[in-house]
C-alpha cells in the first residue's frame, strides 16, 4: 500500500480506502463484511469510512466491530452527520444540538473514544456555518474528533467555512469528500483549485461510478446480483446505464487491456493521478474485490495514456 498526506495535515491515509455505504449493515452479510474489512486491513488499507445515516448506524457498528481487534492507532475511521436520523425537527441538519448528539451516538455505537474525521455530510442552509464549526471545534478540543471535513460542499461553501474558521480561530476543515470518477468530474474546475489553495484534500467516493467502471454492464444487460439489479440501492446507477456511457466504458476497457491491467485499476489509477486526491474510497462486498482494487496503486499512466482517456471521455 501507498500512503498520502490528507491535505496539509500530518495525517497519512492509504491511497485506497474502504467505505460502508450501501454495503455493511445492509446488503452484505455481517460475517462476510468482517472478512472483507479484515482483508483490507491486511493489504495495508488504514482508512475506513462510515456515517450515522448508513442503515441508521448499522454501517458504523459493523465496521468498527471488525476493526476492534486491531490497535486503535493503526487505523483512521470516520463518521458524518446531516441527514435525518429521526422524525423530529432537530433530528437532521448541522445545528449544534444535532452535531453533538449524533457524534456521541456514533461513538456509542462504534464503542470508540474518538473518530479521526467527522464530516458535515452536506451543507445545511438552515444553520449558520459558524454554529456548526464551533460545535465541531469544541468536540475537537474535547478529543472526540481529530479532524473536520465536509462532503459535497461547493467551492463557495468551502471558502465560507475557511473564512469563518480563520476569523474566529476555529479548527479548519481539512478534507472534502465528493463523488469523483471518469464519468463525473464536476470537482475539477472550482473545488480542487479552492481546496488546494486552502490545504484541503479530497477523499473521493464512487470512484468506479457505482460499478459502471468495472465493465460488467453491457448494453441491455444487467447481471444478476449486481447493484443495478437491486431495486433497494440502484437509484444512483440506472441513469448511467445508457448507450453513450457504456460505449465509453468499452473503449476504456480496451485501453486497460493494452496496459495489461483491469478497467477498475485503470479507473482508480486515473483518479490517483490527481495530487489533490488523498484517497479513493471503494465499496466492497467481498475480500476478492478489495484485492483487485488495491492493484491500482501500482498502475502508472503516461501522459499519452491520459490524453487517450481524455479523448474517450469527451
């Protein structure tokens, strides 16, 4: 495994990280989830991602339970808050009340004293950013959070958070978690330059575009037991299964074969070519998927290959 600094911090995270969205506590049986997490750790992955909203805490619980046998200092674990966790008016958002209550609930579920990174899972237009940052700053000073982050915030929202933190002498956010892959590059024009300016790193999710960049989906074909075939979790993938996208995927697969690698490895290596990316966050339902994905760290892409990929993606 290879490791990168998270933004301008001293924290080192594995280039490939493992998440629990749509998998642990939901579609993957717990014993298999545990084996998958153990395999990731054995392969050098030290970065594990979860959130309170993933199956109402089950994703957190399964992930933390699997990691319990390892020294706490040897891994980085995260959680998040924003999305509804109940029906009450204060059971959502980024108010001081919700952030405090959800962080403590997450620590209780995971049986941990602290999380390494706490993310604001989306921007909350109903709560002043200063209120949220001050709550997180208090939790950092209490030792319950080590680093603050955001997920899917715009460049302007990131700028706002940095400006307020500097003015009020609060801990800055150091990481953003956006979707980023060959088929979704929205962070390149503004978010990456803004983040680089402020020392904020990217930890990107959906690097294989919900499995589309594995090459297993062909025109008119949806494999059984695939994410696209599961009606409870396929709402994020079906809009990508069109002729234009699948034609691009087929050409990318040809490039991967020429390089004697796989399409997933090519897609992950393409993401890791970006210096502002600290880690590519994969989802895996079995150990063999982790073994396959970590091979990407050894794939080197020449300028010529990157140019060819750009032509395909136009």
